[in-house]
C-alpha cells in the first residue's frame, strides 16, 4: 500500500541507534514555532466578545494533539472524561489531568470524540473513576509540541511523556518515589459498551470502544469500534478490571452493559525507572491494532519514535518557509499550519484494511490509496482543502478517492461524512465543492465517471426513500429547491440537524451548483453545464433589492416581516445575521454587486460591515468577505482589513482563536492570509491577493518547484501593495492563478504605508462565466 510518510518514519527509526540523542523540536525549525495550546482556552478576541452566543467562554475547541499529520488518532492529556458532543478532551483552564487519551476528536469542532481509550498512571490508593484518579498539574511543567507532550503529575510525583505516529503511540511514565505504580485503562464509552481484557502472559491489555453516531441516527452504532492493544515493557505484577462501582481484582476481562468499564495493572516500585507503554489502534479489529503497532513501532526506544513523529511534522511544515515578521507571527503561522494538518484523519490500517462507510461492518481494502474519514466539510472546503491542493496534491487525491468510495458504498455522495457515517450536519453539499475544486485544478487521478455520477445525483435527484433520507443521504430541502429555485420559509427542513436556515441553504446550494457546473464544463457535459450555471444564479431569488440584503422569502414570493439585517440571529440564516450572509456569493461577486446597485453601493455596504463591526470572523461563512473589495477595484481595502483581522482575531496565547477551529478552517484562513492570498471561490482556480505578513514566503511544491512571495518592507504599517511583479513582469491584477503557483516563480510586492488606489483597480478577479478552464 502507498504510504510515503510511514516509509519515511520507518527509515528514520531504522537509522537511529539505542544511544541516539533525544529529539529536540528545535526552536529555529518550523516545528519549534508550533504551540498546540493555542485555541484551548476561552477566546480573548474581538469577534468572540461581540458576536458569539457563548461570549468570552467560546473556545477554539482545539487540543494539544500529539502524533503525525492526518494521523488515525492523536494523543492528548485528558482533562474532560466525556465523549459527548462539543466537549474536547482538554481545556486549558482545567487544573487536573485524568489520563492520556488516544483520541479521535475532530480538532476545533462541536462533534464528539469516539472510539477512544485513556491510560492513567497513579500510585498509593487505587482510584478508577476519571475525576477521582485525576492529578493536579501546572502549566509550568507542561511541554506541548506536535510530536511530544510532557507533564508532571503532582499528586503522584510521576513524570508523564507521550509521543506517537499515525496508528501507534508510546508513553513513558517515570515515578519520582518508591511506590509501586498502577496503570488504569479506560475505554471511554458514553454508551457503556466498552470491552477490556488483561492478557498477563503477553503483558497486554486489549479492548475496544464502540463508536456511535450523532446528528443522523443519534446514538446508533457507527458500525465499528476503536480497537486498542496496549503492551508493557515491564512484567505485570497484579491486575484486575472494574465495571461501574464494582472492582474485580484478579479478573481478566469485563464488558460494559450501560456502565463504564476498565482495567488496571500494577508494577513494582522502581524510583526513577521509566515504565514503558506502547499502544496500537485500529478501526477494524484487535488483530489489526496489533499489526499496526508492529508496523509502526520497532522496539521500546521512545526517542526514536519521537524523532519519527518530529520528522513527519518537519516534512509537512517545511513545505512553507517564512522569514521576516516577529517570533509571535511565526508561532501563529506554523501553529495554524499544524492545525490545518490534523484532519481529515487516516482511517485505513497499515495494510489498507478499512471498515465500509455507512455502518455495514464489512471490511474493504484500499488499493493504491489511503482511506480518510472525518471531513468537517462545511468548514474545510473553504480553505483547508484548497491549501492542500497546493501543499499536498497527492493526499488531496486520496481524500477525493475516499469520498468517492463512500458514495459508491452508500449510494449517495455524503454531505458531512464523520465517524465513517452519513450526517446532514450543517448545510450545503460541499463534498461536491471539494471534489470539484481539486478536479478543476488538475487533481483528477480517480474514477471520474463515478465521481461525476455521484456529484450529479446529489445535485439533480430528490431522495424519495424515507429511511435513507433520514440516514443523511441526499441534499436537505431539495424538493423545494428544485421547485422554486430557492427554499421558501414554509419548508422548515425538518429532517436535518440544522432546521430551517432556508436562505443560507439556497446560497450554499447555488455555490455548489456553480462548482459542479465547472466540472461539467471541463468534461464536456454541456447540457448539465448550462442547467447548473443557471442554477448557480439562484442566490438572486433570496436577495431583496429593496433592502440590499439576503432575506427570508415565502413560496408566493413575499418577503419575511419584520426584517432586521443586523440581528445577531435569524431563523433563515445559519449561525449569523442576514448582513453577514449576504456576501456568500463567492462565485459571482460581479452579479451580487449588480444586485446591490453597482460598485459604489457594494463598497459602501462592505465599509459599513467592517467599520461598524458587524463582520464576524469567528464563524466560517464570512471568511471570504474581506477579500471582496478586490472585485470592486479597491484591493487596498482588503489589504487594510485583512491585517486588522489577523491582529484582532488571532494571537499566540491559549485564547488566540476567535471561534471554533472547525477542523482547521479558522487556522487555514490565517495560513493563507499571512502568506498573502486566499481562495475566495473554490472551484475557480485562482487566489485573491491580500497583505503578506512576512517579508518572504517560500512554498516548496511536491513537483519540485518553489513559489516565492517577497513583500518588501512589509509591516503592520506598510500593509499596502504599491506595485507588483510576477517573474519580473509587472502584475496589475489582484489575483494569482493556481497554475502560476504550481509553475514556481517569484511574486515581488513593494509595500508601503499608504494605499495605492490605482494598483489592480481595473484587473479585478473574475466572476462566474468570466474565466475559461
């Protein structure tokens, strides 16, 4: 099976010797700038204070994830025991650590962890429940990097360390006293369905934690479990299991029946001698968990595994190298790049085995590609996936193949596939947008006929099978959308986790139809292209020209009353105000401008959005909005406000994200914007220029080319582009083509402290129908 990263990891491990020096996460390397604690505390940004329902308590929902890019699991200290919706395993403000978890938490999300297992060392009295066994700690003894985590568990005087690769991890617990050590192992099943067994003759604890769905089929089985095999270097001295409040010393196994379960093992006192633990995980079976561990960990050398993890991260993070800017800028940038490389996650085993999509429990083999899961697609199609079309085209292709495989197995292309299941979480049909964006950018080594058939089915067919529709298959509100060319207020979209939100759904379906029209055009499906291109204008049906805003509309064409465009919430809008969502026409900004009454009114309305602080950066639908000035010939205003957003909505502190990280999207916006460009409309292969933070950014491409951006004298004061050259030739447009980046070369931007209102005022980014593919 193709696994380039793992091959590199194993090569590094093989080259190491038992006497090798510890990995360092060198501070002058990209990895050394990553701070995994960013986003783990209550947000301190302006957007959170002004707009979020949670106010200052809104968190980035990140966690200090240890592993490798896109790994099957990440290891994390656990301060929250649950696998319930919207609760990540770690909060910065928590004062006690309950253990160390092999987690499938979708970073930055409001979903749930699933299939996880937690290991906690302790001494003295045996304590089993998470809150009871938890140890106090301080951030002063905490070291968090993408490849390594260390902390002192003060209540037990045990130093804990964790490192990991994709499907296997290693823990090192070093007691600082002469007491014997217990390890408590808990499969974190909120449904009380976990299984655990001690195998003394193999020095192992094995088990599984069944995964369950939320959104569609809430509480139902996801068709697989998180399997784990835990091995110890030292012989087990004593053992037992527990179920609920019952402790069963000397018993080998137990299974939950609505109660929490776990195992404990005891080791003799060994002050200063590390207790070594290695763990393999899988989504298919215990045998596969063991095979994954054997494939990814050779021996018991903690530093070798840490070095392998560090090498994998260094390889990924070094794809973008920056110079200039402050040390904090570099920390913000490389941490954002790290966050954008956690998801989607590897789901197939080392040998390619994976559980079928949609809870059938069948096992399939990924031939020639890696199979991925956990696509938070409403968020990530905007910038995360476009980022990887540049940095990781091969992985992007595997992700597309994974999505097509899900559609093939389930009959419909999924909308928001998570925990290897259908969901209708959020709105839109953005798997289509993600595949389409990759396709028009030349990432197309997949079954194109099947891909188009699945995308077309979502866009043209109403799912009339009630059971499968309730399961999450097919677009929500599709019958209304096809009948009226918008979703009227009478359709409450009852069979969706997000109900109503009719205007936002219409706007997002219009965008998805546009992206599919570009694919149809590319492959010569002219009839489909014409129909989809017309449907891409459906945004016009929910735009009220009398007020100048997107607005809820009834089936008879009348508009909702009363109407307040700046109200923080409206039932027909997804997580925002009509003013904020009005700008969601990324594919046809010229058409939106015309509806608003022309360029001057368009600019005036944008000015009002930003000057009066109606803009909300803490949620994704507005992430493209600041770049829309360029379409009206005033890119200098984009340059002004982009820099303000970077400074106001991000920092290197634990509260330095302005909203849910949402699987990397909040960070991907920052990654692009600090480099100096952004993908306003995925599906159109270009990027709108902004205001680069660094004096030089080098993007090292997988084809061997390098694209360099040099922003002369760039600073917060010198944020405005005065002039530009691309490969030595004057550039008078405010956008870059995807192919120009892939070809390599040099973009030079002369920066200054006053706007150049003439630069790129005429050559604006193209809108729908203006750009040939």
